[in-house]
C-alpha cells in the first residue's frame, strides 16, 4: 500500500486560540451580551462578571430580570427565555461523545431490485471520511481503515464488473452475428459461382477465432476484479490525501476513474483475441472497439446486458438506508442511481478521450487514472470531463457552509413526488464560554414543513427525515398527514406534516429569509388533536389565540374531552407554540400545531379584548342585525386528523349543521357548527339547518358540541397532562 503523506496539523494537536477583548462591541455582541446578563444563567456567572467589568459603559447598568419582569413575560417570551437558559447550560457543559463510535454511520440494506453499486460506494466513503476527518481521532489506524474500505469497495464492484463483462460479451455476440450475416449477404449479392460454398468457408473460418475469443474471456470478470484490488487501493489512498469530506460528486469521480481502469483491463484481454475476427470481417468494414463500447454508458448496457432492469418490481420497503442512532433515511430512487452512474461513465469516456490526445505534461498517476480533482489534479471547470456531473471541480474541503436544513419524503405505499421546505424557529446563538469575544454561531430547530408539492398516489403516510449537508442538526422528527378521502380532489396527496420533535442545532446557512434578511413569521394554520384527553371542563384554557372546545354534555361519550379547537386569531411565532391545556381537572390531551409562513387570516382584521371575549371591531352583523362573534377557524376532531379549510369572515347568515354521530344509543344527537363555519351567533334564534353526510366527514373528525357560549376567562392551574410534548 502506498505511503500516506500527512500534514503537520493532522498529526499534532492544535492549540486553541482565544479572541482578545475588542475595543468596541459590535451591535450583535451588545444584544447577545445584554440578553445573557438579563437571563442571568447560573452556569455562566464568571462570563457575566467579566463582560460587565470589561464594558461598564455598555453593560454595567444591565441587570437580571426582576420577579415582576419575569411574571409579566408573555407565554412566547417565557418559552424563548427557557430555550436560552437551556442553551446556556449546554454551552457551559462539555460535549458528551456518542456512546457508539458508529453513531451517524449509514447502513444500506440489501435491495432485491438493484445492486446499488454507486450508492454503496458513496456510503462507504462517507462513513470512512467521517472517521478520518475527526481532529481528535489520534488513535485512528488510517492504514487499516483504508484496507477495510478497499475491501468493501472491491466487493461492491464485483457485480458492477461482472455486468460490464456480460454486456461486453453480449455485444460481441451481436457484432459477430451481424458481421457474418453482412458478409454472407455481400457474397450472395455478388452472384459469383459457388457463392454458397464461399459462405460456408467464411463461416467455418470464423469458428476457430470465435471459440478462442470466448474461451479467453472465461472468468474475465474475476480476473479484472482481482486486478482492480490494487487500483482501488491506489485511488482511495490518493483521495484521502486530497479530501476532507466525501460529497457524492467525489464518488462519481472515483467510479468514473475506476470504469476507465476496468475498460482498460478488459481491452487488454479482449482486443488481442478479437484481432483475427476483425481481420476476417475487415472487407465489410466491421469494427468493434472494446473501450468505446464500455464507455457507451448505461444505454448501451441496458440494451445488450440488462445492467439495470427496465421495469423494477414494486418496492417492498420504504427505504433501504438507515443511519445509526438517526433512523431511516431516504435512499436513492433507481432512476436517480442510474443517472448518477451514467454521468460517471460518460465522464470516464470523456477523460479517456482526453488521455489519448494528451501528448505530455501528465504525471504517471494521471496517465493511469486520468485528471480528476479528487486526486489533486488541477482541472479546468470549463468544459472538462468533470463538468458532466459536478459543474466543474468537486469541492472536497471543509464544509464551512452546510446549506439549509432539508426534509425528505419516502415510502407511502406507491406514492411519490411530495416535497417541502423546513420552517425554522427557536433560533439560538451559540458561543464559546472560554472565548466569549469569539464569533457567534446561530442555529435553529425545525418547527414545521411548508408543503411545496403534495405528490400523489399515497395510500399510507410516507416517512420523512430531516438533515443538512454537515449532519450538524439532530433530533427533529415528524409524521405526515395525507388526504384519505377517496371522494376528495386531493385524495392520496400530502396535506401537512406534524412535528413531534423539533430537534436542535440545525444550520441556517442559505435558509429562506425575507427581503430584509429576517426569517419569516410563522403562524398556526391548523391543529391536530391526537388525544382529546379526559376530565376537562368549560373554562379550561390554552391561549388567547387558541381555545379548546369541551364536551359538557354528561350524556355524551365524549364528556370532558376536547372535541374541537378554535383558532381565534393568527399571531406570529418564531418558536414552537406550546398548546398545553391549563386545567384543574383535565389531563392527557395531545394537541399539535401545523405551522405555515403564510397568514391565511385577513391581515386587516383587528381583534380587541372585551370582557374576555374577542370580537371583531368591524362589528359584522347577520341579515337580522344580530352581532356575530368571529372565529377564524374551527378544528373539530376526536382522535382523528382533520382536514380543514379556511373561508372568508364575511357572514351573510349563521350556518349551523346538524351532525349525526356514529350510532350509539342512548347518546343523543348533538348540533355542531360546520367545520368550515367562521362565525357563531351570540343569541339563539330559529335558523336554517341541514343534515350532513357523516361518512364523508370521518376523515376530519367530528365535534359533539358547539363551542361554548362564552370564551374561557383564563385561570386555573395546569393539568397533569396536556400539551404536544416532544
């Protein structure tokens, strides 16, 4: 194995520097330090004292929150404070190494439909560089790890080499058959005497060289595979010297270079054996170039060797890719894998052509493998062989920019196409407690998903995973809600994503921001009642903006449960809303918000408090002149996922539905508002009613009681259960 050249900073522990005190604090530093002092974390008292001592003019008169100030904080501000205090605690605490050294490694299970050569190689390289790039990994035996990687890639490549060999042999069969047929046709067309005998003689002359050709090609794949062991070792060693991370484009370059060597090895074996046949067929101009055929890409291999099955069997699992301690991840679709591999083969063909034309100026390594940036060769990004799939040189240095956090949808029993953008919130500024004047790093949690494409064909909810290019963020989980109503125009599409855990430490690089560079406000767009809880009573409270509707009829099977939620107003959030229910007796409710960056409630609507009742200042009245109490949105649900719509607040007349519950004597029939009703009447009167089809409403869940006549006035203590939890 080749010797690995290391740099000094790869073998010697680096001494961490400390930023000196600045002459003047920046605005960001002022804001962050003022917040730190006011929050008064018990874990950073030394840092707080140092700041006030160093900058008395800016920070000397800043004091911690008083008891009165703390008690006057809004729910949202209280949540932000708790998040900051938790962050300070983590800053002051030494990072704990993962229990397992394999945490974060990716495993690809066996796929009966594809060998996934490129994806397996890509995963193996990423796992290797995760270990090799750790600064503090001084006990790493790099030589041994390279040997392991070489063996794995060699095993992965055996099937790939075998299929290329099979494709080549099928191509040669076609070449010989077509050549014999063309020559026979030419002889018969000439109408020379004894044409049939000449054809027989010609075909007889082909037998010996053909037999020798295919006998010589026996075990071709095995021979080439053995020869590739040293090739793979050389290439991986060179990559390690020139790379700090392993993006997929680097794997593509590796596969492209390997394909070149495979083609070269097969050419050296097959071309001498093919020469006698080429001579016999030369009169008709028949030519078979081994390397050109192999470099023809996947299209050629599909036609002659069935390298990839054109019609794959139905996938029987949601994903074959699993991240240790991270759960299932989206694997490459067959078309994605084929496209990446095809680009690699095309790039190999281009660089092979380049090598044949290059007269001088190439190193021995470049003559053997080609010019690729992963091996340290300077490559012109304009029109180079790498541009086929990299857009130029493939960057394999430190990942300074991790890009935005992203969400992947996969599985769903036949569905496909769902896409979305993550909604970030719970922003946290991180700094080094031992280098207080160093740079700040801002991270976020994932508090929602904005659906950009609902996809189609989902008969069961797909799985999702969250991540970023640096694998920096962790802990975010969610579940997908789809439209299960066969009569709906959006049947089988993704409707929303329920966040069950917001996670933390996700990068905000390149995340979507507003025109002024700020992150967009987030609003509660819908609510999922996963568990209606028990023993709740009228007057229980969530917030001024979100109100629970409690079943108060003792005869109802849902008595004491939360049967609906009123979204009275949409206010902006940048944290994940706490929808726990304050109650003296109730417990067990699980209520989760669905967030959106789009405010669906008309902005011009202004709400004010009036005896704890929110009323619209526009004083909308029905056709009979009665005041209408405005409710922006009603979510009705008992243990099901609602699929609600938003309608304008303009009310012509009150709408009340007579909803039939699932028959269960002696439960009486209860009148409830329409799930799309946006208004309720302050006084009772004779109204028009209509009966709804309960079978079509099961998907959205049903309320068993109208909202209370008066809204909750607050108060009470927080129940033992309730809330979304994460």
